[in-house]
C-alpha cells in the first residue's frame, strides 16, 4: 500500500512537470497599469492560463502569481483590452509596467459648420481671433520651469519626515514615524527607483523607431517591450542610458539583442 502511494505521487508529479504546470515555477509578479504616465485603478487582471485574477489598486498597482508562458488579460472600462504573454525575463524583473490604450468609440461622420468655417484650415485660422497663450512661464511665475514630481515621488515626500525644523520640537509628526516603522517609506523608495528606471527605459524606447529594433537588432515587433525588460536587468543599463550617449546606448542594445535572440531561439 505504501509503495503504491509513492508511485501514485511520483506519477502525478511527473505528469505535471511534463505539462509545465508544476507549482515550483510559480512566482509572484508585481506591476503597475498606466495610462499617460498615471496609474489606472480598478483594472481587472486575469491569468487566463492559471485561472487566477486580481484588480489594480488606486495607484494602478497589482500582484498576481504567474509562470513563464502564462497569458495575462487586462480589461477596464474606457480602455482597450490587452493581452500579455509572460516571458522569463519579465518574471526575472519581478516588476512590469503595462500601458493601456484609451478606447474611442468612433461615430459616423457628421459635418458641422459653426462660426462660418469653410474647412480650409489656413483661411479659417487667419479669420479667427485668438488671445495670447497664458502659461506659468509667460506670466513669469516662480518655479515655472520646475519639473513636476512623479506620483511616487509625491507619495514618498508625504510619507517621509523631511528636514528637521523647530516646529518638530513641540509637535512631533507621527505619520512619518508610522510610515517608517511599518515599512511604507522603504516601499515608496523602491517604487520611486522603479519609476525612474521605467522613465529611462521609455527614453531608450523613444530614441529608435520600431523598424530599428526589427531590422537591425532582429527583435520581432511584438517582443520589443519584452526585450527592453531583458535589457533592464543588465547592471550597465542605468549608467549607459543616463550618460545620454546614443552611440553607447545603441551598442548596448545590439549586444543585448544578440543574447536575447539566442536565449529565445530567434536566430
């Protein structure tokens, strides 16, 4: 009886291992869903392969168990559905960003002719009376050219103690102390670091059109984002991208593209 039980367990394990369904390869994947560089809340994330699901929080953050090859489906009102097949490099990064596209319901064409517009843009622009553009810079306001902080940076500033001032002697700020004790401050620091790396990756992504990735690097168009995650884990990535040396960045991408193609058998 004992031997038959052992054989049954062994047979069950082998079958699951062969089919790629063994739980030992599951890992917790975290990420943030974004639209126009802002987190999107209440997005339904479903691992259609493993039958698991979750919902993004108010900052667009989510976490879900997944394995290489699993398919994630992202759906929300006002946004197009998006499917993402997880690769080993995505799971290795432990954190991914998912950009959604706004869903626009196109209506039948309607011609409107208010204000005696002719449809000729040049002539209509000459006839229209416009006021000067009012911005912080044209008004000469202070800090007009200060770069706005990211959402994660604002949250970190709110959660942190900040520089010492005399008011702290009589009124100790308890929220920063609680955040420090509970680990929220440390978590926000990690999020700021991830967001800054994300911005670096987006800069590199915008340097070159998709045709360069496809023709020169041999990366399929539908795997460019996965390739960028593969590059992120390289220790040299941050320093080379921060140098703003486009030649050095291109050389790094060419070297990494060769390794990526070999790892994914794309040659």
